[in-house]
């Protein structure tokens, strides 16, 4: 009986760990939305900000990937 409870709690913990991916998705959406808003206001400045866009997207996406890796570690280790 104890093994079943522990196994169930592993699934709950892995599910809670994946909630970090929601934050990453919201962050990437905000980054691209802000970039498009700024590019529409000042199209000449958009190419200079493209590097910042990619850097921000990579950092936000990395947090989502870390949350996914943590959930896999909880499940399989």
C-alpha cells in the first residue's frame, strides 16, 4: 500500500513541476508581443532589437525546459 501512495505522489510532484512551463509560455508571448508592438511603432529600430528578442526568448524558454527536465527527473529517478 505504501508503494502506491509514493508512486502517486511522484506523479503529483511531476505535474506540479511542469507548471513552470506555463510561465515560460506566458513570458515568450509577452516578449514577442512587445517586440511586434515596438516594431510597428518604430520600424527602423526593429532590426537593432532583434538580438534582444532572441536572447529574451532563449532565456524564457530555458526556464520551461528546466521545469520539464525536473519533472522527468521526479518521474524516472
